[in-house]
């Protein structure tokens, strides 16, 4: 995909990112594209943290995908650093184009570049298509996740 650029997200990208986050049944319930203030505030917090990488995929000047990569130093696994892939979203027009694979491959390569020993991600239990996608890329469903809303 030579015409694709993956780069750090900036404030001008936030409306497109939020639109992609809201463009599914789960996101439609929890995102608020009409008020970008909390998203812009979050972007500033992310930009100040060197372990946070919010990126966008841009084609022909248009944001068509996004993900967040978090690098976490740790003690377990002999002091291994791991990364977490979150909020992977592909614009509806681009789904099935290979863009999702390209974004995940970018995240894995960046994780290696930062000496991570493990890449992990979670996916909502209802996203069975996403589960098949991640398994095709070599990820294994190895844990059961838990969340506590605060």
C-alpha cells in the first residue's frame, strides 16, 4: 500500500478518529462525536506520554484508519516490556482492503523497535469477525479479560 501513510495523530484528525470509533453498535453507545472536547483533552494527555502512540492511516489526505499502541515496561517475564494494541478502527470504505493488516503490522514492528517481548490486545466478545482477523495475523486467544467500569 504505497499510497498509505501511518503517522502520529494530531488535533485535526480527531473528528475522523471519533467518527470511526462511533461507527459500530458498541461505539455508537459510548462515543459522542458532537462534543470533541474530551477527545482533544485525551489527545493532549496521550501526546505527553512517550509510551502512547495514537496513529492514523492516511490515504489521499483522508484518515482511513487508526489505532493506539501503548508500551508498558514491566517486571514479569524477566522484566519484559510489552505493548497493547487498542481502538483499532478502519473506515467503512476501507474494510477488507488490507488496511487493518497494514496497521497491525505497523504496531508489531513498532513494538519490536521498542524492544517489546509481547504484543497483546483485547477485543469485545461480540466482535467475532475481529477475532478471526487477529487469529489470521497470528494472535492467540489466551486469556479471559475483565473490566470494572469506574
